[in-house]
C-alpha cells in the first residue's frame, strides 16, 4: 500500500491510498481518482511535507520515523498558536478573513472536521504526544 498527497486543479489537497504507483497511474488515466471536495478528476501528486533519508549509518526505519515525527511535533508545538478546543472556530475565521492569518493548532471533533472539509479549510491531523522534550 502507498499513500500519496494529492491535489486537484482548484488546489484542494487530500490523501489517496493505492496498491502501487502503477495502480494510481491506471486509476488516474481512467478518471477514477477525484477530489473529495469538488469531484474534479484533474488530479496531480502534491509534494509531501516529510521525507526520511535512509543511509547505512542511520537508525532503523522505525527509529527514523519516530525521530521525524517528534521533530515535526516539536516544530508545531513551538511555532503554532494553541487554540485548544476552539480550533475549528478559529480556522473558519482565518479562512473567511475574519481573523488574522496565522498558524494554529488545537483539537476538533469529527463533526467539526467535516465542517472544515465542507468549507474547504485546509488542515492536517498530527497525533501529538502529551509532553515533548525540547
């Protein structure tokens, strides 16, 4: 199984899971890959935000993935404003131009996530540990 970050021509971003790159290409050619927000079938791969380089002197894949995840979590913790349970409300305000544009983090319910998706508000879910060592 392989996961691609995808986007449509309207710049809606989403994930797609495929058996292989070849299967993705086959489905794309048949028009079977579509944007979950607007149903557009003009889809392309988007750059992924995280990449892990493997070398013989590097830690195991699992350790490297955990290190990359911890680094990402620290970055988010140190550079995004924590709005707690007001994430959906603040994200909608920013999206609509009612609040200053800034990086925020927080928590949402499943229902709030659906509203954000329907409104076209870009967000990413990152499982954050309770405590990070800086």
